[in-house]
């Protein structure tokens, strides 16, 4: 008699939004069985990004409900597939935005898999095997080991979580604008939230003069005293904006809300660069004259590659660069979501999944 292989698709408890209110509630679903290239991860913590709120509320118009958000996932490996040699049970591991890509195109072969046409995000997507991807607001995930990274022993798991997206997004955008190669530049960071505060930390660590450009006067002291920024511009004050005209070499825009980048372009020196990583739901508009008269470059950037995440983890361990976090127990998940939407976080919420 032929032996039958039992297929075990594990049931998982997660927290999902079921409609555009974005309200999260317990949700039981199944994950795929651990495949040959997979690791199964008991999720300990998951960072809460403003993007999670945007997807949960269908801001981009592409949300499929129910949606389990969360792409800043850290945990412990509990199972490994037969092709996995670089992770073992008990390892501390992280998973970010990418759950799969084709692994065969020019982009995948040059460590740019996050730009692959067939890249599938860790939630709100359909994996190559046809299963829906659900994110890290859940107790367990099965992830392809080729998109996982080790969390260095000296980094506390909960503080490492936001590095998987907030950290790598700004690290990669700055690195690929050659910001890390030449210290002593004047760089600006628009929006002092989850992404923005990491940009300030990386900017300082790489020896730059960092200016925070913010809509919140209450963040000035935090920016300078806690994060080490050199200057602070209140973007709603025309006098401060005018007084800093043509003063910056590079600006990173992390703003989630719809806004015009025109006033910010005026802050750039001739030949300056504005890199956009924030993702407002409406098109970003900019006036042409300051752009052409200042020979300004505007570019975009999404997250970073697995290789860049590994490099960033090592850098953060070496120089003790860690996100500023507030731990959120699972019973406060909706309160934290509401506070995120109201710009009331300093600077990243991290869900405590394991103790919940
Ligand atoms: P966050 O913590 O909410 O920070 C965003 C900051 O934007 C706020 O702290 C606020 O800073 C500023 N802001 C809010 N409303 C504003 C307005 N009306 N005008 C100007 N500034 C405003 O959000 P986050 O988690 O850092 O995420 C930021 C954005 O990045 C989101 O859109 C998210 O989807 C996107 N994202 C992109 C990538 C990528 O790969 N490119 C990856 C992750 C997230 P101030 O109070 O200082 O003004």
C-alpha cells in the first residue's frame, strides 16, 4: 500500500483588518507547510509602520481583505527545510517586506530582488504557490530563508524589528545616493517618524550635518537632544524655510501624508537631490521652475535588498544604532494604530506578540 504524506497547514492566530475602517481583530488562518527552502518562525515582535495603517485602510486602493499587516518581523526559528543550511532551530531571525521574487532575473541576480517584477510582499499579496500572504501581526510565519536575515546577538530583538523596514528603507536610499561615501554633507530629513528618526541616526553615524524638517514644533528638542540632529526647521514657518534656502545637499522625504515637495526643493543647493521614500496615496506635485533652476534630481526608493539588510544589521550592531521604540501589548493594537494615524508616536511602535 502506498504511503500517504500528511499535509499539515498550520493554523495561526493573527490580527486582521476586515474593511477600510482598518480596525484590527483576531483572525485565524492557515500558513503553508514548511517547504524545502523555508524556515518556520515563532514571531516575537513586529514593528508597526505607518504603511500598515495605509494598507489596512485601503489608502492605495489595492487592499484585499482580510489583511494581516506587519513587515518588521523578528522571531525564533522553529523548523527548517531540507535546503536550508544557514539557519537552525533556535536562531534569532528577521523578515522584512519581501516574501518572494523570481530569483532568476537580472535584478534578482544583482541583489536588487526588491525591484523584481515578480516580487511579492509579505502581506496583501499572493505567493507563487497561490496562497495569500499574511504579515507579522500574527504568532507564526513560514518564510523562504533566502529573504531572512540573522539578528545579531547584541541587538535586542524588539529594537531590531523596525530595522527590517524603517531602517533599511532609509539606509538603502541614503547609501544609493552615495551619502555614506562622503562625510560632511548637509542633509535634511523631512518627517520625524519611524523612518525619519532612523535617517537622522544614520546621517549622524556617517558624519553628516543633519537638519530635521518637521511640521511638529514639539519634536525640536527630541530631534536635537535625543537623536543628535544639528538643526531643526519648522516647515510650517515660511521665515524658517526662506532662511534655509539653498542650504542642503540632500533631502530624504519620509512623509506619509499628501504634500507638495515644492517648498522643500527650495531648501536644496544647486545640484541637490531629493529622495522620496514616504508613500502618500495621492500623486506628489512639484513646481518646475525651482527644479530646473536648481538642477535638482528627484528620485524614489523602496526598502532595500537582503544583502543590504545584512550589511545594515552589522553596522547597527557595531555602532549601537537602534530605533527608539514603544512596546505595544496586543490588547492595545487598535489604540496604537489610531495613534500612528494621528502622528502620535516617538518613534516606532513594536507589537509584543510573544507575550500576548
Ligand atoms: P510615521 O512614523 O507616521 O512618520 C511620518 C512623518 O511624516 C510624521 O512623523 C510627520 O513628521 C510627517 N507628517 C505627517 N503628516 C504630515 C503632513 N501633512 N505634512 C508633512 N509632514 C507630515 O510614518 P513612517 O512609518 O515613518 O512611514 C512614512 C511613510 O513611508 C509612509 O507613507 C510609509 O508607507 C512609507 N514607507 C515607505 C517605504 C519604502 O520602501 N519607500 C517603506 C516603509 C514605509 P513631523 O511630525 O516631523 O512632520
